[in-house]
């Protein structure tokens, strides 16, 4: 089996789309306040109800993987079908800085993780890393859910199927 055959088969699995965010603390405590980091993910799932655990798969060596290896707090915004532009923006490869990507997106800062929680998301979660598992070219990050909110009941979920963002129905 080739990588292309495996990839083609996996595109047939519909997945919800989330934005994973974290706040990178400032290197110098007397300097600027650090930077927000975000990435689009489709490999995200609930793991356990008691305790409340979720899992996200991060490409090994990605900025988010490196950041969450250093600090344990992060957040997830479950994107709605009207937030396709947010998913696309944070899925771009080779971007230099996330600062500009957050510039015109409404968000609040989570009380527990300090990470951005996107306005209009179907649900938001704040998490603390419990375990990191190396898995091929990815890292599976299991997080304990510290807060879970359902700020918006409007619209359906944004999904990813056959290499494209889609809406249900």
C-alpha cells in the first residue's frame, strides 16, 4: 500500500473541523505578552467522560506540537459551517506568524488556558495535557477538559470530506 492509497482511503472518512489554540508565553517576562498560536485539525475526538478527556493528533515537529511539549494548556473551538474561512486560514502551510491570522477573528481568551476561544463556535473546550503519545509522524495529545461550553446553537458543524470542507445536509 502506498501513502497515496492510504490518504485516498482516509479522505472517505468525514470528520468535524476544530481550531486548536494555545498561548505561547513571552520569552522575556518584561517584554511583549507572548503570542497566540492556532491550527486547524480534523483528527480530534472525545476519549473519556470520567475523567473528561479529548485527543488531538498533531504533526510531529509542528509549531503546535513543539508548543504543547513545553506548556500544557490549550483550547479547542468546534467550528460551525459558517467558519470555513477560519479553518482554511489556520490550515495554511508555511505561514510566518499567527498574530495576523487572529487579527479579524472574534474571540475571547479562556479563563483556564488563556488561549483564544473563537466567537460563533458550536462548542469550546479548555484543556490541560495529560499524556503525549508518539504515533508515526504525529503526536497524539490527550487532554483533560477543564471547561466545556456551548456558546452557539446556530448552524451545523463544519466537516471535512474528500479533501474539502463541507456542510451537512
